[in-house]
């Protein structure tokens, strides 16, 4: 870290129960030349990877549906979200992570993916950087029903959906997950499925 507009960083650990939440006090040099003291809470949950799995022949994509407590506490009536397959890196290589997560979550053993983006998820509060991938799948790659790992208490419903139906859901506002929206828009722009 080398930014001469930031100095005197003081970090206070607020929680390390599951991930790490810190309170940071620091001095920041404003564009007008004035130093100001600022405070931010920063949540470090590690980096993640996600993939849009698509089948050109069938014109389908694989998505997941799972319960997300923070959305339930906000305004998501039942707490369920339709999402891409994704997971935390856990210090793993992003590509290796998403290949592993694909088999665990949706039951497909894919051999290769293509990285298209990396971006910060919510840079005002999270340190997380997401690595975005696309990957083709076929029926012969299916090795299990997926659903996630019991030890991680995952309860994931695997959805194989017609791409046109998913695009319709997107336009109707039925898909709320930003990672999923980014990859679906990529698929539309680049005409992955025609």
C-alpha cells in the first residue's frame, strides 16, 4: 500500500467470529489540500470467484437458488436468490476455486473456464474482489446432483434454465444478485448463446 494521501492508519478489531470486521481511523488528504480524519468499518471476507455455466447446444445456463439471510433481513420476502455458481477463494487460485465450486455446488466437472473480469464487490465496506468466469458445460460433465457441501451447511438448488427465460427474468427484475447480473449481461453483449 503506497498512497501518500493516507496516513496514520489505526485499526481496531471489532469481530473475527466468521470473517474479520475492523474499524479503521485514518487521516486522508482531500483534493483541496486539507487533511481530514475519517473512520470506516471494513469487512474482510476474502476474495471470491463466480462462473456463468452455459450450453450453446441446448441454449441453457446453470444457476443456483439458495437462502441468503442478509437479503431476508433487508427486503427479500423469502430470502432466496437466484445466482451464478460462486465461492470463496480460501487462498486458492481463482480458476481452481471456481472449478472446485462448480462440482460441489452444481455437480458438473468442468475442465476449463475463461476469466472475463475481476472487480470489487462493494468497495465502500468490503475488501472482497470477485473473479468472474464463463464456462461451457455439457450433459456428459454431470457427476452428481450438486447442492453444496454438508459441512458448510449449504442447501443449494441447481437450476438448468433456458437462456431466453433467464433474460426475461433479468428484465422483469427477478434476479437481484449483482454477480449474476454482470455475467448475464456479458453473455448478452457477447452473444454467447446466439
